[in-house]
C-alpha cells in the first residue's frame, strides 16, 4: 500500500535542547549546553546538553579539615611550650623535624588534591542520546556508566535537609528498564531543573 | 663490631625513607589517574593543570626522599 504521508525524521543530534547556553568554567557544577567539553566515546554529532557535578558546598568538610591540618603544626608549636613541654629541643626531634615537617605538608597537600579531584571528576553528563555517569573515588577507582535515554523509565529528584533546600541542591535518580543499573547524581545543584531537562528529553525520544 | 645499624635513630631513618618511598609511589598513582581521567573527560585547561600539579608533587616527593637520605 502506498504511504499517504511520511513524517520527516527529526535529526535529534543537530537539535540542541531548547534551553539557554551557559558559560562553563573549569569549576562549574551545573552547565547547560557547555562549550569545549568532550568525553571519551563521544559521537561526532553528539552534543552535550547538561553537565553536572556535586554542589560546591559538598566540599566544605574537607576544605575545613584541610585548613585545620595546615595550621595544626603551628598550633602545636604554640601550645606545647605553654604546657611546659620542651619537645622541640630534643636532639632526635631536632634531627628529624625538617624532613617530617615537609613530609607532613606534602601529605596535607595530597589530601586536599585527592578530595578536590574526587569532587572534580564525579561528573554526570546528559547528551541528546544518553546519560553518562563518571564516578571517581579513593584515587584508584574510577567507574564510567552510560545508558541510552530510551532505557530510562523514570527520572526524579530529592532534596532533604535544611542546607540542601537552602542552597538548592539534591540527588537526581534515573531509573532504567530491566536489570540495567540505575543512575544517581548526588548533591547536584538545581536538581529540579536537571530532572525537567532529562524528563523532556525522554519525552522527545 | 659496629652496631650502629641497631641504633633507634638509624631505624627511624630507614622507616622514614620507606614511608617516603611509598609516598613517591602514591604520587605516581595520582599522576596516572589524572592522565586516565583526562582521557575520559576533556574539560578545557583541566588536564594540563592537574598534570602539572601532580608532576610538581612527584618532584617534591623525590626531592624530599633525597633530602632525607642526605640530612638524616
């Protein structure tokens, strides 16, 4: 039978999501249609619609601990003489103090670097075709998961607690069909907006 | 017979050098991971910046090891 009407096939790849573009800088945690961002196995015509990583505020615990660890030796050198402990005049301590002080600050630096990298490389990307979840933890573990948008059955978000509500961040969950791994983006900024974008993309599929 | 090897200060020196050596290995692991993550996700300027920082970390760790051998 001859077709009376053939609907034109939409080219999804060329159509960027109809949301405004935002400038992405190196520390962005929420970026729409980011420029300059690429990922491994990205198709030639695959555009990135949403770039997410945890909210800046999630870094607060390690930043505070890092500051404390930085000043800790200075505090100790002030407190010990007040308590009448003459620790640093010992021959053995004097012999090792420089090496240990430098080593201590290298370890503090590494602690800060690892925590920063853990935040920096925990990324959730939404493209016109799929979502990609890059997880990075404990410096030796990195896990990259991806699924096509048509495998996603449900997308929702949760915001619980005073601080997440106040600073507008929360968790985003993307439930996939069958036994495929579910996706979760933790502590992302503007979770409602991100959920709406993914929901509209699923609707477009 | 020289028993200097059994002196506590010598043992502390050896332990310190071993710990710093492990730290050097760790800095190489950090560098490898940064390189791997740079291949997985290309964020403008990030990969080069982090590689530089991790190389500085490696250089500092090796310098500390050599410094410890000389000074301890």
